[in-house]
């Protein structure tokens, strides 16, 4: 398929590989990959102390009978203020693994879905020298949350402080980035790099 690339005076047709940009949507695959991404981002550092972890409380606060008070074995009981916590969270490793081929396939699927909905725009900014020119070219007619895919350092410099814009190289784009964006703007030179990564890269 072809995507229109707008320059200052000419319009160029670029062929997009259908294996990356025209796949049918697979909700189960996307959900599985997203679940792994989100799980791997969890720190798993939440932790509380149980009855056996809290210091003190080794001595019975009062004798079992004869005081008129309810029996108690430790001042660190979960029933007491300052006591341990029952069934509280502990440090846990949330890391999950998934086949790399599935990750690449899921990325192709979400890119295809964005392209099918006409939310992908290819631009050429090779001749843009001023940062303001880059900003105007890339963000023209775009008001939604946007993912910029470019291997150009000047693009990142021009758009790094623009609200709602995320700039990534074609080697770092993942499923979560695409799903969280409404529009995708990809530089012409980055198209080939991205396709090479998804089809032939390791």
C-alpha cells in the first residue's frame, strides 16, 4: 500500500509493507502483550510487617485469667494499634516473559489498526533546518495525543517540550506507545527502519 508524503511543493508516494501496516486486528494478542508490558513495569516493592515481623511483643501483656480483661498473647497482635498486619502485601516479583515474535506481531497489529483508521501520517523533514519549521510540519492539523517516530535528533529537540507528544526512535517503539496514542506521525526515513526491525530484526 502507499502513503502520501507531503513536502513543500511535491507529493511523494511511499509503499508501506502490508506485513506491518495491513494486518487484521487481533485483540487477544494485543491484550496478552500489553499485560506483560504493564506487569513488567510494576515495582513490587509494597510491603508491610506481619505479627512476627514487628519488634517487641514477646511477653504476654497480662496473665490469662483473673484480670477481667480479654485474653491477649502479644501487644503486636493485628488487633492492637501498632501490631502487625494480617494478609498485607509483601515484596513480589511481577516480571513476566513472552515470545519476541509475539511482541513484534502485536506491534504490527496495532500499527495496522491505526493505519486502517487513517491515524498514521508520514512526513519528510529532511530540508527543515529551523526547529520551528520541524514543529509546524510534524504537528500540522494534529490536536490529539501524538506519537512521533523519528531517528532524527533535531525532531526530538524540536518536540521534546510539546504537551501530548511522545517522540521515539523506530527501534524503541512498542505496543504500549502505539495504543496510548491517537495519532502516529512517522518520518519517511524511519518507515524503512521500523519495517526492517519488525520483519528481519532480532
